[in-house]
C-alpha cells in the first residue's frame, strides 16, 4: 500500500511539472506576449505541398500549363480537374525521384482510348518541372 501511494505522489509531481512547462507561455522562436501564450511567425504550408504535391494552379499559371500540355497532345487536357490532379500527382513522383518518371507519366496521362508515347510523356515531365513542380 505504501509503495503504490509513493508511486502516485511521484506520478502526480511529474504531471504537475510537465503542465507547468507546457503552460509557461514561451516557445523556441516565439516572443512572450504577457498573456500566457506566445506569438511566433510561421509559414503554414498545405499538407500536400509538404508531401511534394504542389498547390492547384490557378489563373495564368493554370492557363500556361494548359497551353503547354495542349501543344504536346490536345487529348491530354480534355478534363481540367482530372488533368490537374494527374499533373500534381506526377509532380509528387518527380519530386520523390520515382524510377522511370517518363513511363509513370505515360501510364498516368494515357487513357484506354488514347495512348501517349514515351516521348510525349518526357515532354509532359519537362513542362511540369518548368511550370508546376
């Protein structure tokens, strides 16, 4: 009984100590603002960007990407949403160093009714590296 009581006291002391540290109001890189919280500047990135997937292009970036892909093969950009999703996923593979990225692009951007060549896939990867990834 005495041992379990001693353990409970030590455990409670540890919890109090950790709570005091967690609530101290300072953090590395932060400035204490006197309210018990800290103010810090940080850049918040979308989780997909952290994973190597770029943000969805908009405006002139989207228009430029669409034009460049259309020059390679007009069939590549028939469905904007699907094509942009494929392009973002391909950027992930390119940023991740996937083996044979041209074959990956060929498979990703081909459809059952329209197969791309490896040369077209290489061109797609070049465009993505320049305009999106």
